[in-house]
């Protein structure tokens, strides 16, 4: 098999841990696999480098930041390669450039445009273990670029896609994806397999493990992802395409997003195009609107409620204000003390009644549902934040996710 193994900052957090990673990589190689390793900078290192730059400037040039920040990953890549060579393996550390990672010119937030895997393929043919510095590439002019914070996962997924690897293992300090947050429900179980789409909907459960960007890329490139811990031998969670999941559970997990706020617009002029005006302006302001509920109009006016991430609230208010001033919205109110609880599972596609059951559970617990939205594989409910944990535990129990 060809396996890409990506180790995050904590996994390479000190020299002992880098040795530990070397041992794991060595075992994978000895088992007869070809191995490409992608590493992050040692934990905290990227922040330290950002701090160095800030000593000199509040607004350092992005191109220079990329030169600076990309060095953190080069340190770990070369140290790991040295450790592997010392253990008798043929190994080679590669920068993003040598690995053939071409990005656009968007410094500090570059997108991978293509990967030319020839150099890596040749090195693999020579029996080498390749250790790639994650998080970086080069633009067509040859300038070093970085992929945005946390971007070494993307490097790993993109490399796995380009090399058509059998597996892309993402190592962190968590053993996998759980049916819900174990801090809320200690009976949460680790999932063996989950589809890309479920993982994307369960983002809050994977937040510490994987960015959605990486899951989206894995889906696009059809990369089998495994998240697992570098500190234990426990099997992780496989994230793969739905067809690879034989037994489709009705519900795979319960996600909780506390980071939501509700905006209520009262007395919105009921005319064609008003929703388009409001939401286009919000989109222009880069406000991420999630759920939208519009009520039936009365006397030429309607109410619209929607949710946004708390961090977008301020920008949203600015937009809403302009409509209030022009008289197209009578009044507005904001509520940050809400959360979104989601029941997620591919099995819902072929089974009715999952939503009805979720609503009954909320009713039994006397939790009022403020907003509802559904998709093929998800039922989301906005509720008061004070009921967040109760809701998660009750749903987890009702769908027997602890079994
Ligand atoms: N070292 C980079 C960061 O801290 C990239 C990564 O770890 O994925 O954001
Ligand atoms: Mg990371």
C-alpha cells in the first residue's frame, strides 16, 4: 500500500515525540508499505514565528510571512528525515516546492492549484521514505506560499490525491471522531467509519481533528482519510465515500454548535426582491448565514429570522442597520444565547421519522425549538444555549449511540 501519514504539531511537539513519529513511520515502512509523511511545525512554533514578525511590524508583508512561517515545517521535516536515516532507512525531506505543490499567489492563504508528483514518485521508486514539509507550496513565480493556518492537513490530502495513495492518515492527539463530544456525553463512542458528508455535517465533533476544507478536498479527490492518535495504537475513524459504508446507521452522531447567534428582523417590507437584497448584502459583507426562517406576511410586512456565527454578528448588524435606516425593516433584535444541535446520519435518506423523533425528545425534555432546518442527512434545531448539554445527551441516548 501507499500510505500518506500526516503528523500535527502536538505529535511532533518535541524531539522525543519526533523520534516516536519516526518509529511509527518505520513500522509502516517495514510492514511493506510505501510511505509519504507530511508534518506540521512543532506545536506553538508557527505562533512563535508570527510573534517574531510582530516585534518588527504590525502589518508585515504577506510574502515575507510565508517565507518565515514555512520554515517551521521545514525544521520538523528535516529532523524526522534525519531520525529515519539514523535508523537505517532511506529518507528524504522535501519542501513544498520539491514535492511539486503549486499554488496560486494568495500569500498566507494560498490554494493548491496542482501537484506535480514526479519527484516524489521517483523517490518512492528508489525506496525512500519521503518527508514533506506541510502547509506550503510555491506559486508559478517560485515564491513560497502557505495554505492558511492548519493547512498541513490540506497538504497531506492533496498529496494523497496526487499520488493516488490508498490511505491518508491524519495523526493528532485524539483517537478519532466520536458520536458526540465526550466532554458532554462520556458514553460517546468512537466511530469506525463515516462518510465525507456526515463528517462535514459533524464539523463541530471533528473541529479539533480536521478542518472542513480538508474533508471537502478528500471528498473531491476521493481520498480515504483516517484520523487517529499518534500516542496510541487504537484504530481511528475512517472517513470515506458513502458506498464504502456497508452498514448505514440511521444516526451517526449528534453535533453541537455553540458558536451561533440569531438575528430577528421584524416588520420587513414584503416585496419581491427584499430577501435577495438583504442576503446578497450579507454575503458581500462575508457574513455566513446558516438557517433562515421567514414567516407569513401580515399587512404587507413579514418577519425573517436567521442565524450566523457569533464572529460575524458585528458585520451583520452593519448591514441590517442600513435596511432599518431606509425603513425597509422596522426593528431588529439579536440573541447570542442560542446553539444549534444537529442529528446527522446517512441512514436518514432511506428512513422516515428521524426528525419527528428528535422533536419528541425535545418536547419530553421541555426544550423549546426556535428554528429547524433539515437536509438529506441532517436535522438541525436551534435552541436556548442553556439546554445545549441536556439536548445532546437526550438525543444521544434516544438514538442509542452509546450501544
Ligand atoms: N503550522 C501551521 C499552523 O500552525 C500549519 C499546521 O499546523 O497545519 O497553522
Ligand atoms: Mg493542525
